[in-house]
């Protein structure tokens, strides 16, 4: 069948229109991918004093949903040999809720509504005893400062970690410490200076960890529980089906503590980070058993 001149013209127009949007979509994908990775790479480089590197796989985005997803992201130390210890972070999926694509594309500025990490693996490798000395000089108030600086820098309102795994490896003690099923949420973060009773100037911080049997690197201590839950909003920490074991040594007998529930409540949890002290209102041990051999 022979097409008329009018049909050929409309066919060309439709083809040009489709090609235009395909090319535009591809260009935007490449630009957003490049811009976002560049911003994160520069941030990691700056905040780590050029000691750590950020790399990632493919990225996808939605203008309508205002989000960007990066897959297979990794943060690692440049020199992991000549150091007392180093971290490595692998994230299967990074979700960014974007406030403004215009700021990202034209001004290289990342303004986030939310940030979510799915299935991250956080590893700490200790190479020498020097790290233990450094840890003694570290105070809990530094944790608050680090979290607040990171969230303020990214201008994040909500932050989620889903199904994380933490692994600690040490050449000093060969036993690996591993904690799985970690879920962590920060809601309605604010950069206000007056923290008051709220941890990290947030409406709520929630931490939950599923069933665990944690063997410590020294090979002498073990903790197990069915569930761990910490709520900053409701000011409590609790463990279900809790157990603690300290194995016998030449200097002591074996000690075991179990309880159906261990829970404490505090109206001043922020003091842990601001004053290095824990002020408790109530402590609950349900059906505790102490065994000494």
C-alpha cells in the first residue's frame, strides 16, 4: 500500500517527536546519574579527608515520583593495609526522595526529603590493638554530632536503614561478631540547636533488631535475644527472651543471666549523648535467672 504525502509527513513528525523524547529521557538519565554520583563522591571524599571512595552501579529516576534509586553502592577505604582499622559499606539499594531536580541538575545541590538504605552490609576490620586505645577516647556525644552533621549536610527529613547487617572482624581476636536484621529509622529531623528531650533533634528514632545469638570476638561472652526494640519517642529500650553468658576462665567461674524481658525507660535519653550519662526512671526484669558455676 502506497502512503500519501500527508501520511508520510505525519509519520515523520511522530517519529521525530518520539525520538526527541527518547533522546531527552536518555540525556536526563545520564545527567542525573552523573550529577548524583558526583555529589556523593565529593561528599564522601570531603568528609573522610580523602580517605574513602564511593562507587555505584546503575541509577534510575522518576520525575513524577521525585525519586532516584542507585544500586550496588560501595564505600571503601583507599588504603586498607597501612591503617589500624577501616570500614566498608555495601548497599544493595539506595533510595533518594528528591525535593528539587532543578537544584540537582543545574546547581549540583542535593536536597532530600528522605533517604533509605536497603540491605546494607557494614563491616569494620580491625588490624591492631591501637584501635582499642582510640575507642577509649571516643565519647557517645560524638555519635550525636556525627549523625546530625550527616543529616544536616544532606538536608534529610527522614532516614531509613532496612535489614542491615553489621560485621566486626579483628586480627587480634579471630571470632567474627555479626548482627543481622537491623532496622533503623529517623523521622522529622531538624537542625535545631535545642535538642531537649528528643534525640538528635528528631521527632522519633526507632531501632529494632530481630532474633540474634551474638558471640563476642574474645570468645568468652555471648548475648542472645528474640527481639530488641529502642524507641526515642517513647523513651524506652527492651529485649525479649534475653540471655547473657560469660564463660569460665582461670580467674572466674561461668556466669549466665536469662530473663523473659529486660526493659528500661528514661525521660532523659538525650543525656546519654550530651552528658555521657544514663538517667533511668524504671528498670524491669521479668523472670530473671542468675546461674553461677
